[in-house]
């Protein structure tokens, strides 16, 4: 096959796998047949037995793998587990693991492992940097792109079992009969790969599509419309997953338009989906221009509603309280809802991390959030444990991320952006995997297992997110992007008369005295939304982690950092170190030429060039601008702004 990245990490040996007689499996379902096909296509080891075992039912989608030199046995309570088990052994084979004496038990960390596509019906993708939408709405239902199945296969290979097809800024038309027929075609293709389809819905759909007087969730006509719509959907797609809702957020309609609460809105939908087993993922990404610090708003709106949601509603919360910044403090809503299931929303698409031009491996960002201790139930109440059911047993568990997938040949724009799709899937399956394990696997599957390639490239990946933080927004700076496109720097941005909550100057607060957003008691007091002792740790400039110091404090320019430097000097060195790191990545990558194909090599090489140029742009723009306040010289030993 062409070395253009289209194969993703699924680069199994080209020669044939084992003969069908060496596969023992009962049944002929489409899912089992896919498992068989993967084995006959690619498996080159001993015979394989696929065995359904009801007694393993607590493994849900999980499986067990045992092996001897003659035979591998994959057992699972459901066929989905068998399929995942087959992908597991293929991964082992591809990474050259020993296939004898295996004894592996796997169980997913989350029930719902879901991608959110921000794809519009016109084929554009909000915050998409890999070309147009994969979904060809104008061709469906009659013309079916082979990429739909390739997409499902790639997801199944890493355990992703759900997908929201359309943008959270949802068009009401998504629920039109003609579109639902197109959705059905996709659902039918995804089903044998264990993937359920969900849709983002626009809260005003009843009024816009159904002509009801309003879309008030307590209006009987409105409820009737949703009920009939649900019946129509489930007739076409019996295993339809449910709705994702962005309501009363950034101008989207919602229950508050009618004086109702988020709970009123979510519960109305939940009641209607309940008989079918559907769920509602209700987003907590809400804020409006107000005197209140944007970082506090979701907590203020949702905490009073705790306990008021139906059990098939789950609150979907972005990892940080602002908006997918290179680094954010974690969202204080995690753990604050004691009775309501919560799920994380990550962003795989790099809206604020250099988009498809910058190499930023995001597993460390995902892990940083999941491992953050909220202290909600005392020490050890990590976001992982709050959301995976450990500390909230018996509740729905899910994890989501905004996809970076488009119709580009290599799916994700940057070859290395594939690793972020991969990493999300692997962490949704097992959040205890380390960033390093995941990078190791991905590199070996995607490129080569030669240590001369794997080790330096892995090092580059593992440091890459911090590098982006350094040259864009070190020390807890945030939201100093240029408006709208969110690609380059605009720390001077001051949208006077417009939206101060979108203005960079509002977030960095630089003045003659210092820089940073005071979120302590003397400022917005966002620290009070964190459980003790975090409120104190973050609230005290001496104990606040330095990588968040400007997130929580307005810090004097001459403040002494832990390494003895002044804050101003530290800021300069951080920006510079980000730039120098990217230059190192360029050198590292240049040395990799002989290990991989020319096309992928040169694609990455040219994007690193852009990244290095952008890093300098960020450093110069930010330091020159902040210097107008600090009035201090840039240390002599860093690269000079040009
Ligand atoms: C960000 C992003 C928007 C998106 C929004 C959301 O603000 O820039 O494009 O719609 O998040 O998550 O709803």
C-alpha cells in the first residue's frame, strides 16, 4: 500500500494470515466474520480459538487471552470482546511481542468511549484541520465511501465504541427524515465493528422542524414531537446511542430560553430515550458575558442541579474550565457533582495547539487531567476515579473527545496527529496505560520498531505538548490566541465593547505591577470551587504549582521563582526553551530519514519547519508585548526577538 499515512497504525504484514481451518469460532454474525477476516488476512501465528463465555460478563466489552505455542484462546462475554481481543493479538504480533504463554485480562475503563465529530451538514468541520468532513451527506444514502468502514475498523482496533456524527453547534436539519436515512447507512456499517451512532441535537428542533410554538421542554406538544422523533430514529437505528446537547452556550438555544433549567431540558430528552436504552450527554460548556470569571460559570450553573438529573443523563465536561487551552487547571466541576454522572470531554483536534501544523502528542495532557486529584472524596479522588465508576459506582461511565479526523488521505492532517486519535482510544480503554507505552506502541505500529527510530521519536513525542505550552503559554498563561482562528498569538487583543471574556488582555492581566489572573480571594476567588486542600494550595502563591501560577495569581515581575529567577526572566526562558526544543525536534527528525518512507518523512519535516517558525513568532510576539509592561530586558542568553 502507499506510504501516505492512509493505513494509520493498521499496517499489518501484507502477506496472508492463517487459513480459515485454524480459526475455531462458533457462529456467523457480521462481527465474528470481521474477526475471522482480520485473522485470515493478517494473523501469522498459531491457531486461534474465539470463545464466548457468559461467565466473564463483568468484563463487558473486555476479554481474556491465553496461549500456548499451538493455540491462542480469546474468550469474552460478548462478540465485541472477541473482536477487541483479535485486535489485541494483532497488535502484539505487529509490535513483535512474544505470543506464547499469554495470560491477559482486559476490561475497559469506560462503558462509552466516544468520538465527537464537529462536522456540519455542508461538509465543513468546525475546528477541523484535516480537510472536509468524512461524511458525504450529499452522496448518502446511495453512495457509500469505503472510508466509512475503514473509519469503523480503525476505531474498533483501539476500542472506541461510539461516535457523535455532527457538530455540537447542531443544525436542526440533522433530525430531518432524509438525513436520518443517511445516518442509518453509517450506523449499519459501524454496527459490526461495535460502534454506536449518536447525534448532536439542536434544542430548538421541535420549533424549527416540527412547527411547534416553542421548544419549551415542559410544553406537551414539544415533548410529543421529541417522542415521535425518537420513535422514528429507533425504527431506523434500533441501537441508536442517544443525544449530545450543547444548550444555552455560545448562543445555542436551550431550556433557559423558557425559564427552565438544564435539568428540565436534559430530563425531558432522557425520559423519551429511556425506553430504548438511549442516553443524554449534556454539556457543561456554558458561559456568558458577565462579571463572573468565565472559569467559574459551569460550576455555578451545574452544582445547584446535582441530584436533579435522570440516571441516563451524563454531564459532559471539558477538561479545563476555559476552553482546551495548552494547559488549564482541571475543571472544578469534576467531583463537585456527587449524584450526577460526569464524563470528560477532551479535544483531539488541536484547536489551540498549533492545529494540524504542530506536532503535539496529547496523551500527557489527557493523563494530566485524568490523574488530577480533585479531593472530592478525600485524597485519591482523581478525575479518572470520579468518572470511571470507582468512586461513583453503578453509574453510567463515558469519556469523549473531539475528533481530528477529516477526508485528508492521512485522516488527521499531520502524520503525528494520528497518535492523538490512537492515544484517546487506548486511554478510553485503559486509562492506566502510560503516555510512554502508548507512544511506543503507536510508533512501532505506524513506522518501524527499530530502536534507533523508536527511542528518539518517542522522546520527541513525550516532550512535545510541554514544548507547545512553553512557546505559546507557559506558567499558566491562557487564552492569548488571536481571535476566531485561535492559531497565532494576539496577547494585545482587547475586544472593547465586544466580549471581554473573549479578550486576551482579560486573561493575562499584564500591567506595570505584574502578570496573571488573580483567582484567589482577592480576585475572582475561583480557587474556592476546589476541594480542600486544593483551594489553599492553588490560592497561595507559594504553594501553587508554577505551571499554573499565572492561571491563579497576578504575579509581580520581580517575584522570585523556585529556581531563583525573577518571574520575568523565567517567562523569557520558557518561551525560548520552547523554541529551542522545536529546533531539536527538527534535528532529531532529520536523522530519521533512512528509517521510513520518503513521503511521510518529508511531510513531517516540512510541518516541523512551520512549527519552528511559529514558535519564534509566539516567543517574539509575547515577549515584545509583555515587555511593554515589565520594562525589563530580555536575558542576554536567549534568542533575540527579531
Ligand atoms: C470552542 C470552539 C468552538 C466550539 C466550542 C464548543 O469555543 O472554539 O468552535 O463550538 O468550543 O465546544 O462548543
